[in-house]
């Protein structure tokens, strides 16, 4: 049986070990925090490649760090590294880490993963994330645009049209939204709607000859010959 002196020595040793371990954790946390701050500063300066490298080092030593993982997903999305963005966002959303995240962080991770999946043309998977967003986040033109496109791509035309109309009500000059609605309207024989949307876009990009020709063709099909001639004349004068 160990003596009282030995027991005290062992207890002191354990306490010292705990102090050292605690100090090491504090040092590691401080280094991680500084690295995150460095990465955020680099990202703010547009040095995304460097920020990504710093975050990669952070995650190698602390793979469960929510803030570093979310920032890594965001930077990869900005760099068009869709696979890496999806992987980092999924690490957050498909693991116990989601319980450590705020509602804002969860939403951002869903937006990042949904956007990356959208750009990879995985439209149904993108919808699975984008449909989970709260109503207040749907004011974003980018999210409305992605959702509208996804609905059309998966054959839910009615919902796609609803999203597209909401987008253009909130953002009347959204060019991609106008062009998509013009294309759909032309396919459905709604030539006046298509002409109106093309006109809005041409007001902002008057030099786009392809759009002007498209409008001229639609005007001709609607019997609006004088307006069609004006567009064709403008094309010939270029």
C-alpha cells in the first residue's frame, strides 16, 4: 500500500499534468483564433487562395471547429471549388456539429452547399437545402434565382414560375431572371411577356445584338412590324 507521502506526490503530479494540459489547450486555442483571424483578413482582402491554405491548416489541427469549417466552405464557394465547399458544409450539416451551430450558421451552411450543388447542376439536391431556408432568407435575389431555376430543371414549372415572379417583383431589373422568363414565355407563346422582359434587359445592355435580334423576331411574330424594323435597322447600323 502506498504511503501518504507517495499519494500526495501522485496527486500533485496529477494536478501539475492538468495544469500543463489546460495551458496547452489555451495556447492551441489562441493559435487557432489567430489563424482564423488571419484567414478572415486575407479573405476580406480578396486573397482567397491564401485564406484557403490557412484554413486548411486550421482544420487539420481542429477539424471540429465550426467557425473555421464554415469560413472554409464560404471561401471554397467563392473560389468555385464546389466539391470542397460541399464537403465542408456537409461536415457541419450532416454531423453532430450542427448542434453547436446557431440558426444563422446553419442557414449559411445550407446556402453554401445549395449554391455549390446548383453550380454542379445537381438541382434536386440543391433544392433539398434551399427549400429548408426560412422565409426571411428568401428575400435574397440569388436564392430566389437558384430556386426558380432548380424548380424548372426538375420539372416543377408552376413553382418555378412563382419563384421567378417573386424574384422580379423584388428585383425588377434582375437580368438573369428576366432572360429566363423571356425564354419560358416564348416557349409558351406568351410573346408580349417575352418582349417586355427583353426590353427591360436591353434598357440596361443596349449593345446586346443577340437580344435585339431576338426581340425583333418576337415583335414580327406579334405583328408589330414597325417596332421590329426599328430593331433590325439598329442592328444594321452597328
